[in-house]
C-alpha cells in the first residue's frame, strides 16, 4: 500500500472516531469553550438581552452549526432569524432540524430570562411561517423581555452549563430509573410535546432501536454527499477550532499532523468499502449496543411552529436528564429525509406506529456514561446582526 493511501486510511479511521466524540478533547482551545462559563454577573445598566443570549447560545444544534442570528435594534426585543449560510441541505433538506434548533435556543433564552425576573413574550413567525421546503429571511421569533415579578425561575436553568451531547459508550448495566424518565416526560409536557421511551428490561424493543440506529448510521456513512456535508463543518486541530468555534471538532494528533501536511483531503468522501468507513460503522455499532434506553417525541403534525415546540421540548428533556446524571445523544440519521435513509426512516415509523401527518421530531439514546467536555461556541457577538 502506498504511504499516502495508508495515511489516508488511518486518518479516515481517526476521523470517524473523532466525529463521534466531537468536542470532548482536553486539547480544545480554552477560548473556543469560554462561553460555557456563562456571561457572568449582569452589571448595572448593562443590556439584559445580551446576558440571556449568553446562555441561549449554549443550546444544542444540529452539527453544532449555531445558525442563530439576532437583531437587537428594537429596544427590549430580540428578533431571531435563521442564518441561511448555516444549513444542512443534504441531510436536512427541508430544514426541520434547523428549525428545531431555533427552538432549543428559544427555550434556553426563556430559562435565562426567568433567572433575571423577566418574562420572554415569544411571538413565533411574526411575518409568517416558513414554507415546507426550507427557511427564508423572515424572522423565526420576536421576543420581548418584560419585567415581571410573578415569573417563576425554572430549576432546569442550573443544568445549562452541564448539558453536553455524549456520543460515547454508555453503561449497559445501569438502566435509566423510572424517576428520571418521569422527569424527562414532565419537562417535555411543558411544551405540550408527547414523550415516550423504551421500558426497562424490554430486550426486544432495545434490539429493534439499536438495529434501526445502526442501519441509519451505515446509510449516512456510505452516502458520499452526506459525508462531505459533515467534512465541510469538520474543524481539525486547535487553530481551526479556535478560528471557527462551531461544527464538529477533531483534535486527534495524527489527523492534525496529516492536515498540516495536506494529506487529509476533506473534499473526497471515503468509499463505502474503505477501512475508514467500515471502522466508523463498527465503532458506532459497538457504542449503540451499550445503550440501555431510548426516547422519542412524536407530534401530530410537522408545522414549523410544531418543530420549534419540539426543539424547546428536547432542550428541556436533555436538561432534565442532565439533572439526573444521565448522558444523551440524538439519533437524527433515521429521521432525515434524503433518499439513502428511506429504509430506516420507514422502519422507525413502523416500529413506533407513526402515521402521516404524525412526525418523529426527536429520537435519542439515554444512559449513564463518563462525562464529556463542551462543544465550541462562537460567542454572543457572532450572532448579533450589525446595524
């Protein structure tokens, strides 16, 4: 085997491992994760909107794209737009996940506002909702912060800096306790989104979920366009991570070295039968087999307002899980709507008895796992529309 080919195979294998563990290396530059310390105390006379935004930008987002743009030119108002330069046209062709990610942002903003005695009056899609084909320049929400002594703080706020997506192996010997499932269900119910989960000891259901997840992951790993979409937002090494502070983080020394030498070509997807692809699939299958529980949220329709509500509900569910010491990883591959994942998409709908116009908005694995570090964040200023 040629040296260049050998390095490409080794690098590809490391890429798979690194993408699965995005954001969890101790070598991630401190400035890239500084936002996770929170915005600090609100100084007298400071704009409370920037304080609440300092917490909202810690929300989960597909591929860590952080597609949030805010207009602060109207006093006391935050007008939220979707950054159309930060979309996933291959794997999220109708921007369902992107709109859900606007919902996660709104939920954390609301939790932060409550901490300051402010009521976040949220008006969704004030100029009309996006059509079903994608997003446009119209605002997602107009949010007015109103002082209100009656507003109640939410204990989930304290979990915001502790919430991280965990893609590692879970502890199969530790089932998710009933009280934790109930806390997650209660959290989703605040947004009116139905919540369900696998029952402890139901080996057949667990095997079914694992099988569909593995099938969907394989489909994505062997679809060149999907892989290239991930490569496009892959940040390799401290310099790239510090500069971009978004996307998928990879700190593996071998791949960093190869990138510097120009040996890791992110413009070419590994072939389906490459060692790199097969190792990624095997690694995922090993980890998914350790999963002791799965959750899902199914809505009665797929309207844009429903997608926002589902995003808000998921943010609350993950914070509730965090409060119980649990790890969580979304499994969006089987929920995506491009042709190559049609089989697992149908299989999951059939397994959960979901029928049109019902929509599975979220599917995730849950369990106990060693903690992981935070993913990079770009900071509040990067999200503010300049006058």
